[in-house]
């Protein structure tokens, strides 16, 4: 019972990470139809930057917030490179994001070296239903929940969010009413940067990251996003949680090496099952 | 207000629009008609910026339009209603119309994201404009319905309201009556006449010749990409080239 609870709780925190990264995929894809494979890279940036800021003895809280803002900025730079030229086809843009993520691995190694790094987080643990759970994991779940609520408010309630939704649903009509869809794409990339950065910042303390962490993070996030048809933020959260919890259960009962396999199997199953709805979405 | 000079555009060596010159004056309701393939849609795409001209120029309010991207043209005061510009799905009628007011927004993305007071005021202002635009097309009661749940005739009116919310100087209507039933056509026709009566400058491109004949102050007739006649409805109706080119029976029917 105790073990099960621990698996579930740690699954939720990992799932929250996937969901954060996945909603980065969703935000960018909704607005620009680009699958942004720098999403895992941005998470790595977030974790490593927060580590560096903390080592410059910038206080906790401020360092983490700064790291998230900086990854937002990096997301914006990626946007300029990826979709800065008007009329770049989404497939070309996807290849550019792959290139950027490979380039970034070089940057990681140059600046931070190859060893996994764990910035200092909330120490200690809380006893919950007889299981002792790291505080940082609880923080991750809480902060992710807040991020999703803010994201929901942004898209559902604000005028800018409406403009972005409009640009996504009908680019032609959006341009005709004066919406600059490229600018909306830039904003989407910046938001995705902050989401990815946030994922890296909150999880790095309990799950050390290195230059090569981008791919597993991107894969998990992508699987969650595919669960949401690359367009639904809420299903992405569900997908992330399912993936995180099932991954932890598999790792706990069958061994850690099966975890990635479980994620990939789920990705495949979802893609095959959702194939129809995905292509229908594209056709519209 | 809108002046098109020697505009040409070809696709694969075939001219869709060839040496078209047109002037639309302030407060005018200019009709553009022509048989299928006459170049009406290409002309509209050239004005809206979805296609670039091969030669020629488009002046609007003293600005040269050809090099300006589509979304900036909207900010200059050109609003367009056409079939391809469907409503935004997943939004209510009012939200659709509010998005139409984008072209008059001032505050940047940053202010909007942070919901600064200036931006809140602007949002309030936009909402009021959108409500007024909906009232103008007679859809106030439908404001909170999902936009795609409306019948086609109403959706077309929402498109008109969306265009009006941006306070345009020029309203381009590209086949606004297509797919509508007779009663819906009549309502739309009344709405266009009413907007024109309020001083709006309108360009109406339409398949329905009778509708254009009834509404327009001047009509240009396109055939095979060229303007073959340009004048009042009476002049166009009696123009032999127009009758020969395509209308014949339809014009005389519209006359009776």
C-alpha cells in the first residue's frame, strides 16, 4: 500500500512535468501548426539556468522565476529562427527545431559540462497517508496545477488568448481582421518556453538533468500532447498524468528499465487509436 | 478612396486579372460582377493581400497597398467578408466579433498578458464596440451562442458584424449572398443598403446580378480578367459588350 502510494504520487509529479512540456507542444502547435521539438531542450535550459543562478547566490524564488523568464526569452529566440520568415512550412519549421535542440546540446556541454546537475530544491519530506514524500515533488504538483489554471485563464478569458485561438482556428480570417499570426506564433513560443522552463526548474532538484535529458523529456511531453490531439490542453494534462503514473508503476513493479518502453508503447497506442481524429483535425 | 491602376496577375501564363483599373469613391457602393472565372475572386485577393500583383498598383487612402501584409491592411481600415473567412470555431458569436476589433487595438501583447489597467479599459471598449456591431446586424440576442451553431444566414451576418467591429473605412463583400436562401438574401441585401445609407464605402462582388443591380451606385463588369464595362447600373445593363459577354438574359430579367 505504502509502495503503491509512493509510485502514484511520484507518478503524478512526473506526469505534471510531462503535462507542462506537453502543453508547450500544444500551445505552439495550436497557433503555428509546428511541432516544436525544442520543448525538452527548454526544460533542460530551465533546470540548468536555475542551478547557475542559485550558485551566483541569488535567493530561492527569485532565481527560479528568473530562470523561467529566461527560458521564455530563449523560446522567443527559437521562434525567430524557426518561424521568423513568413510562410515557413510547418514541416521545415519542425526540422529547424530539431536542429536547434541538437545545437543546444552542444551549448549545454560547453557551459555546464556533461555530468547531471541537480539544483537545490525544497529539502525535507512530508508524511502523507503513511508515505513519506519529498516536499519538492509536492511543490511540483502544486505549481504545475497553478500554471495550468493560469494557462486556462489566458486562453479562455483574455483578449490576446482569443486572438491566438482565432489565429489557430482560421489563419486567413484572422489576418483579415488584423491579427498578425506570426506575432501570435512568437507569443506561443515564448509561452511554451516558460512552460518548458518551469518543468525543468521544478523537477531538476529531484530528477537531475544533463545535456541529454532533453529527448526523454520531449518524448514524454510529446506523448502527453498527442493524447490531447496536439490541441487540447486538458487532455494533455490527463495524458501526462496517465503516462507519469503508469510509468512509475511499471518501473516500481517491473524495473526501471521498462519505464521508457512503457512511455513509447503508450505513445504508439494513442497515435494508432487517435489516428483518425488527428488527421481529421489536420484536414480542417 | 480605393484606386486600382493597371493591375495584373497571372497564374501559369494565364491572366486571371489583366490591366484592371478601378476607382472607388468615398461613400460609394461599387458592384463588381462577371461570369465564373472572370477574375472577381483574384481581384478581391489582390485587394486583401492574399495574392501579390504581377504589375500595377493599389492605392488606399493615400497608401500603396501592394507591399503591405494582409494583417496590416486591416489596420488601415479595410474589412472583408468572404466565404473563406469563416467564423472562428470554439468561440461565441460575441467573441468572434470582438476578435474583429483587433485592428483598432493599441496595447501590446505584454500589457494584454499582464492585464494592465489600460488593457482592461481597452477590452471593455472592444466589448462595447462588438455589442454595438451585433446590434447593427440585428443579432444581439445571439451573442452568447457558439458561433458555429448558427444557421448560415446568421453566420454571414456575424461575419459582417466582425468586419464592422474594426470600424473600417472600406467594407469588401465577396459573394456575401452565396449559399443563402431567398429570405436570407433579402435580409442581407437590406443590411447592405442600410450600411451604405449610413455612409459606409462598400465594394460588393457578387454572383447575384439582380442584387448588385439593385444596390450598387456604380458597377464594373469583369470578363476574362478585364474590365469590359464600368458605369451606373443603367449604363451597364444596356451595354452591348456586357450583354454579349455573358449577361444577356440575366440582365434583362434583373431589369424587369
